[in-house]
């Protein structure tokens, strides 16, 4: 038994070195008091700290004073949702210069399910990319110059198979490793981690390919109410299983120029997002309303839920590509939805008063 325990300790140490200490991706582990507990070599290099000198430091050593509350809110959001992916943030290096990053914060939990820390994944962003991310018009103008969404399809088709093939090998190998008899629990856990992330990467690639293959929107006169009814039929069984009541308030509105295929996808995803936000909510309900707004001269379709709503940190990053608070989310749903609505010459408005649920409104001007 002692020999077995010694082997397991050695294997656990090797596994930690492989997937954390020597990983290429910069990572930090914080306690619930936001003190640095563990840091890998890549993070030390990125932030300019000497070996082991970052351990025990408070978050205030890594974050601008004005951003400490935002950082605390971010970890609180991760504790609530399990994970927050690709949140734009500044961090301080050892020399007090600024590092522009995408932060992914994963809540760590003990056997009882209580949060006992956070794992931070740091992805550097270049100054040019950072400036572009702060200005949504940069994306819009660049997309126009590249032939809009068609160019995305041309680019993704060039590297799709190169990405899918190694992902398939990773998935197959991790699955075999996980089910192989006699494997220590640490190895199985590591294999599950690899498999889970490989599947998420595959899902992202599939989402991009499915979206890009279809090309640009083909607009035709269509009723926003018909689009709503069709999408509700698609998701009806899922809403009933989740015990979510639907309140339809579809008013009179002129037809608008829409691409039914794309719009059904957007509405379905918005309804699905609302249903997921209602998990565990008593008397869960979704209101879907439509009509003509004479002052704005727009047709609207609005989806509102009575869930817990969204924190300011979520609202600010909602349409940022790859930002998500869902464990299995790709972070592309709302980003692609906005691209689609842009193609329609429309807009998306999101509101979420504290404790009053969330509301997403699609607006269209191109009436028939």
C-alpha cells in the first residue's frame, strides 16, 4: 500500500507539472480571498515575476487600484456561474506596466460543492487588437472590406480540416485513456479535462463552419410574428420539459425584409438562452412580444425572462466573441446573432435591471 501511495504521489506530482506548472498557457490559482496560491511558469514569464515570488501576493499586486472592484465582481460572477470566459481586462506586471489580457476565470470547488478558489487563464492581446476590440465599428468596417461574412467562410474552409484532424486524435486518445482499466484517478481526471476542452474546441469550429458555409443573408418580405411562432415550435418541447411558461404578446406589425433561416436561428438561441437563465427559478416564464414602434419607426421582437438577470460585467462583454459564463458555451451565439442582425440593417438591444430578469429586443427598419 505504501508503495502504491508513493507511486500515486509521484504521478500526481508529474501530472501537476505537465498540465499546470509547465503548461504553455499562463495560469494562476487564487484563494477565495483573491490571494495567489499557485502560479505556473508561463504566467510568471508573462507578468515578469521571478520564480515563486508571486505566491502569497494579494490581487491588489496584479490589478490596477481602480479595477479591484471589477476584478472582485468578476470572480463573484465565476463563483455564481462556474466559469467566465474571455473577459477583457488589464493586469499589472512586476514592473507595474500594463498587460492587456483575455481572462478566463474557472471556479474551483471542494467535494461538498463549495467554491474554494479560482483558476485564471491569461491570454495576451496585442495593443492593435485591444483597440479594435474596444471599437465595434472596426469589426464592421473590416468585415465589409473582406466581403463581409463570405470571407469568414473562405478563411475557415482553409484551416477547418487542419484543426479537426488533430482534435479528433486528441479526443480519441483521451477517451481511450479515460476508459482504460487500472488507471489512477488523477490520470482519469486529466483525461476528462483534455476530452472536455477538445469537445468544446470542436463545437466552436463546427459553429463557425455552420455559420460561414451559408454565406450572406438573403432578405425577403417576412412576418416577424411568423418567425417567432416557428421558433417557438422548435423549442416548445424543451421549454415544457424545463417547466417554463411562455407568454405570447404578438402584435400587429408590417412585414420586414428578413432571412427566415438566419432569423429562426437567432430567435431560437435567444429563447434557449432565456430558458437556461431560468434554471431553478420558481414560476419561470418567458414573454415574447412584437409590434410596431411608431416613434422609432421600427418593428420589434422582444424576449424577456423573469430570471436573476445579468451583472454589469456580463452586459459589458455580452457581444464579445468567445465571452461566456456557461461551462459548455462557445461564446459565439450572441456575437453571431449581432452579425446576422447587422446584415438585416437592424440592431439588438439588451437590458437587465438588477433582479428583474433580462430582455433582448430585435429591431428592424426595412419594412415592406
